[in-house]
C-alpha cells in the first residue's frame, strides 16, 4: 500500500482576515440606558476616537437612532461588539 504524504499549509491571522475581504460594520444603537458620557468614554477607550469624534457619534446615535462606528472583517467587528456589549452598549454587526 502506497503512503501518501500530505503537506500542511499554515496561514497567519492577518493572511486569513485579508483573504476574507468582506467589509462589515459595527453599529451602535440608541438606548435609554447609557449616558452620553459613558458612550463617549467607551468610544475613546476602546476605539481610540478623539473626544470631539466620540461626541459627534453620540449625537448621531441620539438623533438618528444608530451609527456605524467601525468597519472591518467580521471577526474584528465581533471582538469589538463583545467588548462594547460588556460595557452595556447596544451594538450589532452589519
């Protein structure tokens, strides 16, 4: 019986993520629970937005009901969704 040799191919996380190429958006939704200050703090802490950028996003969410706050791979958006959800924010991946 002949033995077949298989060669395993490995990829880095960056290679896998760049191969996916599909852009997903992280959506922040308005709610009656979180204060402007809390939303702004979270955006600055986790997404590295400046205070003016974070305030603008908070007002957009307040006035329009939602705002896309980040774009990237599904995996990356899921990580941020979980982090922000643990902070009590209402977020989803689109």
